[in-house]
């Protein structure tokens, strides 16, 4: 019976897309992955292709077809604007899936973070974002401005800060750092002087640049002072974004969960969380930090499941 009433949730970001198929009893029966699906970064059609590939992969694991899916909840990075979400939904309608809803990646992450309860989610992956919901169901987000105007604390932001530090070290404007050797290795050059050409090559996408963020975190773990400061500053910036959300939602005196998701947190752990916590505690001392209840793709599937269940009850 689960094949006749299954739903799919999708978490699409700047680096990868994950799909989860869930049966009528909220059991995960299939998972799939594909490439990036941020429509602002890769375009509408390539983003839709990545979503389709992830869903098809999950369907193969679950041994079902796409048209067996009665609903889809698709959370995509870069889709804050309603018109962009509508264009994506229209394109994805060709998938022959039942009810399709396209939301921002922060929407599914927030739901997964607190299981629908008041709280915040801090996202730090290729990009970054902070979203929250209060006891009156009012929502607000800070950040999510992309690599040019924002994305503080993200993998791409850590990389840019690190490359600036490498340049300063090479010129004598800043302290020496092991990030220099790591940058040369990551970008496949012999000396730091060659980085000036390598990092501006057409092949260096924001996603490729964000990948260097892991090297920055690894250098911090090895106690490189420059890398440690960069990672700590990333946590501070994300803390300031969280504070903006808390103040806007008037949650300063409430007790609520703050969850954290994304590859940067998985890699950096307390090296970033410590400064993030410190900023939040200044204005919301009763807030507490815990991992999310559900991963974003699972949260998206649960949202689709609950939406269908609600429709069934209404009928």
C-alpha cells in the first residue's frame, strides 16, 4: 500500500540535491542524490533536472515510479522570491508527481529543526541563512543574500576570507599561515603567486570555491591562528544574524531551540558554535542549541505527508 500513497521531500542546495520518499506511516523507503539545484546559481532547467534525478534515484531505491508519488515538497536554495518558486513549480509539474509545492530551503530546514515548534535554524553550507518562527507563528529570516552581499559563515565565505589572508601573508601585510600551502594544493598551483590566476579561472564556481572551506576548517582544527580566527568570526557573524531574527520576532525572553544544519557545522563543530552561542546568549539567555529533529529532506517529506493527510481530513 505504501507505493500507492507515498510522498517525496527534496532539499536542493548549491552543491547537491537530496530526495527522500516517505510512506503513509512516515517511514523513509527511498533516498536519492544529484547535483546542485539552486535556480539562481544553475538556472531553472538545470535545477529541475537535478531535482528529477534525485527523485528518480529515490524511486529506484523504493521500487516505485514517479507517478506513484501523491505529493512533493521541494525546498530549494535561492528561491526566496515567489515568482521564482512559481516558475520552478511550473517546470517541475512535468515530473508527473501529484501535488507539488516549492518553498525555500530555509522553510524545510526550519520545520526539521524544531518539528514545527517556535525556534530558529542556522544554515551554513555553500551559503548561509538564519530563519525563525515564534509562538504566534510569525516568521522572519536574516542572511541568505548570496556570495556577493552576504553568506557570512558559509563555506564560500570562509574560503574568501582565507584567500584574503593568504594574499596578505604573501605580500607581508599579514601573518604567515598554513592556509597558503592548503590553498596551493586545493587550487593545483605550485606557489602562492600563481593563485592570482587560478582562483579567477572560469572553472572556479562559487561551489568549487566553497569546497576550500573544509581546508580552512581543517587548518583551524590543527590550531593555525589565522584559520581559527576566520572560523570563529564565521560563528560570530551567524550569531549576529540569529540575534537579528530573535529581536525581530521578540523572542529575547523566551525559551526555544536553535538548531544548526549544513556542512560547515558538521566540519567545524564547536570551533564555530562557540562564538555563535556567545552572540545569542547576550540577548536570549534562555535559548538552547541542539541538532535538528530531522534532516531537511526528511523534513520536506514530512511536510508533504502532513499536507496530504490534512487534505484527506478536510475532504
